[in-house]
């Protein structure tokens, strides 16, 4: 059986045994949204370790009731590629842009489909930020920001993904200055 489907099935079964709705489990949606939980339960996406920990906490059960921890370990080559994608700057140089595109290609070809949803969001945010920078077209970040940025706005502590989405937001503001919101800037900066 597909690991994503098996994990999703276990989560749904445990949630229903506790007579919890998705909305109740997700609480204020700062840790996981109802939509994310629905995708996890249906086997469409794989939860990150932090999401599994949160779900286990809300269900009052050990993580081992949800997932075999061996399946939660990310491949080391993927982590190296992700680190390079975060740190490698192109400076607008065509050769460096090509190198970064090749790094993205390797991630998408070998790892993306099997990554937990949080990692897919991280890669997508990195790709969108890169595309906005290279093309100066803010449209590359719109879908990702529309889907995830509201959750970032209500957080008090930022994860790496939150910071990648904030970077994407400000990169999009440079490409489309009318998108910039001074109040939002100050609200986000309070949490640094």
C-alpha cells in the first residue's frame, strides 16, 4: 500500500475514533489547515514530521500510532540540494541562473513527488522566488501566496517555510510594487 494513503487512513481512523471533526483537530489552523488535513487523510500529500507531531498531540496518541518514523526521514541528497537552492545566489548571471535551474530540475525529477507537503511547499516557494527574480513577473508567486500566506500572517513564530513565503511575498512586491502593504510589513517584522 502507498505510504501516504496508509498514513492518511490511520489519521482519519484515529480522528474519527476520538469523534473529532477536521475543524476541531486543526483548531485555529496555525499548525495545519483543514484543507491540508483533508489532503493528508485522502493520501494526496504526505505530512511533515512537525504536522505528524501536532496531529498525534491533538489525537492524544504516540507518533508511532500514525507513522513508522523510518518513512519520515528525508533523503540526504535532497537535503543537500535544498540547502544549495537556499544559499546559491545567481546575481542575475546567466551561467549561475542555469546552474540553479539544474538544481531545481534534479529536485523535481528525483524527489519532489515523494516529499512531505511542507517540503513541497518549500521547494515551490524557492522556485517561485527564483522565477519572480529572473522574470520580474510577480505572477509566479501568486498561487502559492494565495494558498499559504494567510497562515503565515497569523503565526507568532516563523518556520523556514514561513520565511521562504515571506521572501516570496517581498520579491513579488519588488516585481509588482502595488502589492506592497506597509502595515503587513510591520506586522510581519514584529515576529523576527
